[in-house]
């Protein structure tokens, strides 16, 4: 039986889709299901015995104070980092949209930090935060503000890491916002000006609504990235343990400590990854439900 042109095209499309689908199942779905299975066992890679313990690992998590601190800190990274990054990136993107000279240079300037290794950036900022010779404290001294402990203070350490994370991701968010702003037809702005609308009205009634898909995308990806924060904490916190006093520890860092930091408690670490997976899923669904809006013009 000869295939029609439409069926041949569909068969070709499905054939090409099989490769990324197989890769996705092997790299993403497979390890996720394996982690869920391992979380039900007392899985120590140094021991031959791996007894089934059911939900005991999850019960231990509910009683683990360090995990409670890691969970709270992880949520703080999202609450402090994502909104501030979006607001700052949108403000800079709108300012860059008004630039007429050296446009490419300014965009490159803001995008370079995002392309820089996060490990290298973390160590540079760790030096900037130094209480004695750090550049930030030297600047504060010029305006008469006492030296701040930053990474050595339980009250300031988390916000200090958030500030670096926002700065590092700013270039990517700015580029995405610029693309969203350029996709808005100029005719809408012209019509609003003819009707006597001011800058704030134009921004609130035209720019923000039409940027909604962009905002949703950046909010979701930013939240997922903040929930998985690890590299900057390990390289900036005291001895890479999420200190001082677990004030910067995140779930991913705690998973690493339990799985590879000498304890080798794979079952317990896998239980934390399951909790993190559910947390990411919940926050993503909430963001999609709350932020997504439909506007007609």
C-alpha cells in the first residue's frame, strides 16, 4: 500500500522525534524513577545490604533540622532572587531599548557575566565580600558605613549569595526581555499616545500584558534554577558547607553532602531529591496558574 504524502511526512516527523524522545526517557525519566525507587531503601553504596525501609527516609527528613533549614533557605532563594531579578532585568531591558548607539556593545556587556563560569564568578564575589580587603567594604568605608561581614554573617550570607546569583543571571533575562519588547507592535504605543496615555499607563496597559509570556517563561526558569542552587553556595559559603550555621545551605547541597560527602546515604539523599522534585513541580504549576494571562487587542 502506497503512503500518501501527508502520511509520509508524519512518519518522517515521528522518526526524527524518536531520537530526542529516547534520549529524554533515558536521561530524564529513567533517573527520576530510579531515584524514587532508591528513596525507599536504606541504600549505602559501601554496603552490600540494601534493605527496603518504605517511607522511613521521608519520616527521617521531617525530623531532620538541617533539612528543614535547607528547605527554608531554598524557598528564600526563590522568593528573594526571582522577583528582584525580573524587576531589575526588565528595567535595564527597557532602558537598553531606548539606546540608539553601540546597541550591540551594551547587550554584550550585560551578557558576558552569564557566559562566565559560575565557579569563577563565585570566587571573585567571595573576594569582593571579604570583611577586611573586600572591594564592597572599601566602597562602604568611603561613605562612612562600617565594615560588613557579608558571607560570615548568618543574617547576611544568604542575601549576599542571592545578589551574586541575580547579577550572574541578569544578562540572560535582559536578552529575553529585549526580544519580548521588540515583538510588541509599535502601533499599540502610537495609538495609546494619540489617546493621551502617559508612560505609566502605557507600561501597565500595554507593555506588561504583552510581556506576560516572557515574564512567565523567565519566572518559571528562574524559580527552577533557584530551587536547584548549588555551585555558588559550595564556593562562597564557609568551607563549602552552607554556613555559617547552615544559613545558606540548600536542598541540593545537602543532597550532595549526604550522597557524596562521606556519608554515602544514597537512599536518604534520593528521598530529598523526590521532595525537591515535588517542590519544583508545585511551584511551577502555581506560577503557570497565577501568572498566565490572556489579553486581546
